[in-house]
């Protein structure tokens, strides 16, 4: 019965990357078709040797299969995730992208590449700019309890059926004991399923964040210039006045970083320039 319901609806099931082969797993394949221009995406995407999914009968009944894998972060904070990933040498879209594809009634995903890597991932009518490895930086919004509906409420029929009409609905665990909570840049933890909900909204609203591939050069040059200015004034004026220059340099770095974020939706790492300026200033004093 459940399989028949999946077969008659626009459903997407999750697939998780794994480093260990699943016993008895079948030859899984993505539902989305990938069209490429400018290169081979397999040379640039992150990969897992194996995958873990649902029962074969269920996966063959749904319209889509989407990855729920996150990449390891040094501090455990999920700031980004790959829109395209490889499991067992096969390309898969992330859960959010696959749900948008199915919801838009599209069969194909279009990947645009250059000699550096992946430039854009498209599912009509949406075009998403990514980094060279197909990664998108997530613009999180504040978590809202009103967006959650308890499974027991649905099972008991105590909900307004219209609430699901023309909506993307994700079903997942939110209890802390199930270990599906992730850290976000907002300083809060949220269920992993809500991360994918944010990705869907980013795609639909075209409001994702951008990490320009050349931003590292800008950060380096900017750090050198502002460090030289700080060092010069720390050597030529009295310490009590040079402190004002130091504070002004730090404030300038912060304002420039926030300016890029607010006006261009671009991410600039302000921690490195602040660190360099601080070290140079203290060195200049002594």
C-alpha cells in the first residue's frame, strides 16, 4: 500500500553516502538525468564509494532520489553542502535540488562547467551558481516552529489538509535522541531535515550565498594593505593615538565584510585580516 502511494505521488527518497558497502544492496541509480556543457562533472564532484538508501521496491516507485550527505567540517558547523555528489561513481542531486526538480516536473538537471570546475547547476527555471565542486553556501533563516507538523498529528488526522497543498513537504526526525541535529552559522542547532528545507527556499527564492573563487586573492591583498597602513601609523604616532588607528582598521574590516554580505550576498572571511592586523599592530608597538 505504501509503495502504491509513493508511485502515485511526487515523492523523493533520501540516499546517504557511505564508506562501507551495504549488505544485499541493489544497483541503485539516480532518477534525474544530467546534461553537461563544458566538461565532465565527475572530475570535480565529491564522492562516496557506496550509498545507503531505502528498499529497492520503494526506490523504484518514487520520482526522485536525493542525497542527504553533508561534508565534514572542521568545526562541525554546516555552512554549505554539495548540490551534486557521486555515490558509487554515479551522480546524484542533493535532496533539496531533487525535490525542486520533481516539483517542477523536470526530468533533467543541467550542469555548466569550465576548465576550473562546475559553474552553474540548473533546473528549469532556476539557475544556481556554485563553487568549482558544485557546492552551495546556505543562507539560513531563523527556525520557525510553525513550519513543523508532528507525525502523530498527521496520523490522527488532526490537521488542516490544505496546509500541504502546493508545498514541498519534508519528512524527517527532529528529536534530539535520534542524533540528526546539526550546528549552523546562526549559533543554533536544527534537525538535518531543516537544512534541506533551507536549501529548497534558497533555490526557489534565488537567495543563496556566494563564495567567489577569487575572493582568497582579495582577502590576501586586503590583509596586506590594511596591515601595512596599521604598521606605519603604529610606528609614526604615539601609542594612544595608534590604538585609534588599530580600532579603525578592525572596524573597517568588519564593515567591508558585512557590506559584501548585505549588498552582494558574498562571503568574505574577515577573521584572517583581523588576525593579521592585530599581530602587526602588537609587533609595531614593541
